[in-house]
């Protein structure tokens, strides 16, 4: 028998050392008697101990003693680090961890150095320990934590500022908006972030705002404008709007600050010499976007008319549950009741209603009032709930996406010319309040085809791709996040071309195309609609054609594909034909 080591042993040891180098790890192996079997040379990078300490046969206690004597103290709680550490106690604690079946820990060896220890006890009794330097990862985590704290602090400061503040990225997409700014539009930050000014303002105002935004981003020159804004609630806002560019090249952002000077302009506060310098605006205040939405206000008044004033007055402090399948009605009623001091939320189906009441009962919460939409399927059973909750049945017919259409269908146009919508009868009581112009030839240019392409797409990545392609082609466009919004924007802008995703929430592309085609029967126009599908299945294509679409393209889209479709259907602006 030959007791001499195999000639391959050194080769294998060299390969093992090379593997440790590649993995950026140190490895230590002890036998079942706690004697050192192997230690890779990388161990000396972590512990400043004599190389002889790592010879095979060295006891674990001696290795730990050498580490302690080198001044390294790992495995000590932060609150104990300033205290004197007993050598034997420290070695005993490390041996205890060594004999666990598994032990993972990230230890700090110095001010800016962290090591990840992994120990595994094998069935044979051998212990394998690996050490990996995770200093960079810990520094990044620490930086991320600090950055998150700074972001949270910045958001808290922005949110508490009385002046409206909004921040846009270099693509002029909203990335932050404080509470004061959201109040102007009567919306939430979640509804603004990720979108552009085109989703908030009319086309003329959006073009003006975007033009000044781009000028500031391109030149870095601050911009100031005194403007008069009508808020969503109909009140006046006089503001000195200032825009600034921040950030490094390639990562610029745009900060817009609106200094509210309404109290000074309206005379509610006396103007001092310092204030007079602020208000001395050449040419006076410029009319800006009108954030007041008369349609939403009309819907709101129609809903509130369902309640008597005493009911609304007594709503404060009550828990109110709104039961409606219409998210538009839900938004209005929940906001109105909360504004009156109620604790209000909503459910959209009988199943949600039962689940909500069951959860409320388990939590010991009582519901004071149920507001039930009579358009809810099975609302009769809910009215007879037998749970002793006061109920209020409402009939909000016509409120939602078809609100304006319902008004047009019910009221006669005040025009001597023939209407493209046919004969419509108007009660005299409405004549003084409403005038709806439907003679397309007399409408303002901004109301007829003020954008070229409308894209209906719910995926944010695909929205970005479409925007980049269309901006690169110099084509004006708008993005709709669902089919219902697509129909609304089509009615507002009458685009030359619609690119319609098939699978979307709220309303899919098929239903949206059918609604557009139905509306076109009244106006005598036809907008090309091109389906955008994930895969070109025959059944999907047939459904698109049956819905009145003109063509289809498949994802992923490319600039060549979009350009070909645009040239085919929208290069020459179609003439509007009145039936």
C-alpha cells in the first residue's frame, strides 16, 4: 500500500484555490475534532493573522484566539461594542456558533467592511465555513435606506406646502404632485403621476403649458407667468407660476411652483410694498386652463338632488356604504360624503356587499347608512337585508360616460339649421341652461381633429413605446388607459387614427370600437381604427373586423409598422361629412 499523497492532490488544491478566487470567497474546513483541514489563502484577506495559523491540524480554539488577538471582534451586538470583551467568552461564543448544524450571519469587521459567514455541519462531523465580502452590497443598502428616508422627508415637505408644486421628468410626464396641486384638479396624486398635461387640460392650454415646459428643459432658463386658473370646484385661483430645471444633464427634471396670490388679487388681504413687487405683472394675469368640469359638476348636482338637505347635513360622522356598479357614481358619492365628514366607502356587487358586512361585523363596526343604486343587480334583496341598517335608494340614470349623449338625445338643439342628429325635442326649462353646438362646420378647430393619433393601451411599457415612436415621427397623439377613456378622448379630439389594444380593463377594445362606430352614425364621420393584438389569431381578427375595425397589427410594434399604418390611414386628413 502506498501512503504517499496522490500526485493529483496539488492540482486539485490549486483548482480549489482558483475556484475560490473566481467566486470571491474564502473557505475553511474543520474535521469532527475541530482541527483545521483546509483554509484557502483568501482567508488572510479577512483576518490579519499569521499564515502559520492556517496550517492543517491547527485547533479551532487557536485560530479563534489568533483572530481575537489581531483586534477583530465580530459577532458582538452593536450596543456591546464599546465595552471590554473577555477573550475566553468571545472564543466560547464563536465555538458555540461553529457547532450549529447551520449558521448564517453578516458581521461587521471594520468601519466599512461586512462579511457574510455561512457555516454548515456535515453528517460526517466536518464543518465547512465560507466567507464572502458583502461590503459594497451593505453600502448600497445603507445608501438606499438613506435615500428612501430623504425621499419620504421630501414628499412630506412637498405635501405640506400650501403652494401647488408639481415635478415632471424630461419626457414631461408627472412624477410628483403635492396635495395643493391635486386640489386644483379635484383628483389624487395617483391619478396624475405617470401622465402628461394632455390628460388634465384642454388642447390649447396643454400646448401652451408643454411649450413653456420644453423651453425651460432645453435652455435651463427659469420661466414665470402670472395666470388666472378656474379650479375644478369653480373657484378662482390667481397664481404666479414659476418653472425651474433641476438635475444633471441627461437626467433633467422640471419643477413647477404656483404661488397662490388670490387673497391679494381679490382684496381679501392688504398688499404691502413687498407684495406689490410680486403682483406687479406686465399685462396682468393670463387666462390659463379651466379646471372646472361642468359635466362632472352637473352629474354631482344630479346625484346630490337624490338626497334632501337634512340627510346631507346629518351625514357627518356616519359610516356610509355606497352600493353601485358604476365606478363614476362611486367616485362622486364617496368624495362628497367624505367631504361632509363621513366615513364612506363603496362596493360594486352583491357579493362584495355581503363580504363587506360580514367583515364589518367581525370587526365590531356598524354601518349607519346604505346608499343603493337601483341599477345594481339584485338591489331589491339588498333593500330587504334585514340587518337593521338604514337604506337610501337612488336612481342615477344616465350618469357616466353617456351623460352628455343622454342630454343631447333628450334636448333639442337651439339651431335654425338642420341637425345631423335628427329631430330632438327640448323642454323649455332646459333651454336657458344648455346649448350644445353640433354643427361640425362651425366648431372651433381645436374641437375637430386636434390630435392625429389616439392610442388605447393599458400597459405602461407599451404606452412608452408608442409615445417614443410617435414623438419621433412628429405625430401628435394621446394615450388612453382603457376602452372607456379611449371613447371619451375620441369624442373630445376626433383623431385621424385610433390604435386600439384589444385586452384592456374597464372596457375592452372590441366594445370601445363598437361604441365609436355607433356614435359615428350620428356624426357622419368615420375614424380608421386599427387593432393592436398580442397574437394574430383568426378568431380575434374576425372579432375586430365584426366590431368595425379597419386593420390590425401585432405586438411588439416597431417604428416601420406604425409609419406604414399611419401612411395608409391618416397621412391625408379626411374631410368631415355631415349626414
